[in-house]
C-alpha cells in the first residue's frame, strides 16, 4: 500500500522539530491537571481489567509513554518520526519505542489491552480516520480500552512553520460527537468524554474520549438492537 503524502510530510516535519518540540513542551503535564486525570483514569481501567500490553501511538518525545509506565502499565511507544523515536529512547532508556504508523500496526489481532492516541489522530486525514479506528479495534482485545485526545473545532489548522523550522503539518480538529459516532461505528462503546476550555496558550477547546472495544456479547446485542429498530 502506497503511503499517503501527508504521512510522509508529517514524519519529515516532526523530524525537523523534534529537539525544539521536546524543549518547548517539556513541562506540559505540570500545568494540565485534566491531562493527568484522563491518563490516570485510563490506566486504572486497564489495570482493573487485568492489565496487559498498552501502546502509545504518536509517542513523540515519550512523555505520555513514561507517565503511563509510572501509573503501572506495561506500555511502549510508536511514532512516525525516527528523530522523535531516537529522542524518546535517549530520554527513557528503560522503555521501548519503535518507528511505525497507526495506519498499519505491525501487531497481531487482539494483542493489546489499551491504545492511546494523544494528539496524534489529529494528523490523520479525516477520510482515513474510520480505517485507523478499525485498526485500533483490530489490535485491541475485547474489552480493551482506547483513549483519544484532540483539539475541538470544524476547521483544520495548517502550519508551514513551527518552532523556527519549516514544516508541513495539518491539525484536524474534531467535534466530540462526530468522533464518538465514528467510534460507535468501529465497534467501540464510549465510556466517558471530557471537554475543557482552552488554556491561555491554546487556540481551541480540548477534548478527551475514553472508549472500550465491545465484547462479542456486546457486539451481538448492538446488532440485535439495530435489527429490532429496522423491523419496527
């Protein structure tokens, strides 16, 4: 399968800004209580379901991966950018980071207890998001948990310069309701959503969705409910 052009430009852009990005945002969790709370809730849910491997997709400098590890999860990171992966490996030598794309994950069906896409699904073209959610569904075990973080809005943001570097980055903002509907269609049950107002340095509100891959029994119940509505 040919790699979409935007995937290549996203990789190249984050390669260019990796060091500057890590320096600029290194204290992000110190000021974002809601970020910490959502990651803690996700970790508690995964541990409560028996634990298992978790992947942080779009792991960047490794901060989210490291935080999830500190919360007791068996977590590794995957990122498009070789420069970001190298940076994360140097910063957190005891954790695993690999190059890869969420559009085609190199792992078996049902292999994971949890998936986190922390401000990384935003770089996927909207037309490709249903396929990416289907990939998340494939690699999660039944009952596995998914956490998404993203900016809220209707219009995308395109950057040609960031942190003093030339880039080509698209940030696709989402309505929580629209993304929740796509999750439902991909076989997930939405467990929680949080919408917070933008901080002084943010352009838009921010949202978090916690979802769970339906078990076989839950999936059958959904099908039966849809069939009942059609017959009615």
